[in-house]
């Protein structure tokens, strides 16, 4: 948990530095380029391992408009969800273990993104987008002095709706988005089975 917090703080610091350097820049990277850096909140759906909503996530995306309204780019984000499991007895190997647990699911999807954006160049710019790629996931249970975990790779898909607001002619704007994501990742940790990772969440950040 401490390691995750340290990583999160480092990413936030790097994002703050990037924003500071971008402040004098034009509202958008170029006439055809776009980018956003976001804080991310999500709630897992149909997940019996770590189903507590959390704000331990960030998202980075950038691309280029190949037509006046259609943009193509790349994305990367990460998220961690946690759940405390009270003391219970379960089978482990040839014996039984009685303990409480701390469950964690760490997700790291990345890949290609496409968006359709309206009112480019205006103050309010709504859009719809789709992300496709791969997702790395780490499913982990910590108990007593032990850890059980499994790393998993899967296919990732995520539709998204959102908007950018550029209130000034120069400087970054505000980015807000609502998204659903699904990864085909599978894992078996202790007596738990994970078959697919789906999430519903939102992002708030800066756009360029």
C-alpha cells in the first residue's frame, strides 16, 4: 500500500510539473493536436475480489486530428482498488489458514484511442471516444506475513464521453469524462476467481 501511494504521489508531481510548463502554451497543443492529463476515480462492477471504489488512478492521452472532427491517438492509465476481508478460515495447500486479508487489484491499460469531437476551436468542446488495447493486471492478497498474487494480461476496451472547456485564449483547459472499461483479464488467487475486470468511473484533469 505504501509503495502504491509513493508511485501515485510521484505521478501527480510529474503531472503538476508538466502543467506548469504548459501554462504559457496555447490552449491546444497545435491546430490539430490534443492531450489531457487526468485524475481518475472508478467503481468496479461484478468483481468479487476488490470491489471498493477508489480515486487511486491517473490517465494520460494524446493524439492528432486527422479530419476536422476525428482524432486518433494513444492512451495509458492506471488504477488500484482495495478491499479488506475480515478474519476467515480457508484451504491453502494441504492445510487450513485462519486470517484476515487485504485485497488489491492494480490495472494498467494502454493502447490506441479514437474520438469524435464537436465545436473544435470553441470554448466548450464535447466528444465521444473509444479506447482499445492491452491491460496488465496484478491481483494480490496480503495476509499475515504472506502474499498470494497472480499477474494477468488481457484485451481492453473502453467507451467514453466527455468535454473540454477552454475559458481563455491561452493556457490549458478543463477536461471532464465519464467512462466504462472492460478487460478480459483472468486470475485465480487463493480460493478466489477473477474472470474479467469491468469498471465505471470518471476523470477530471487538464486539456491542451
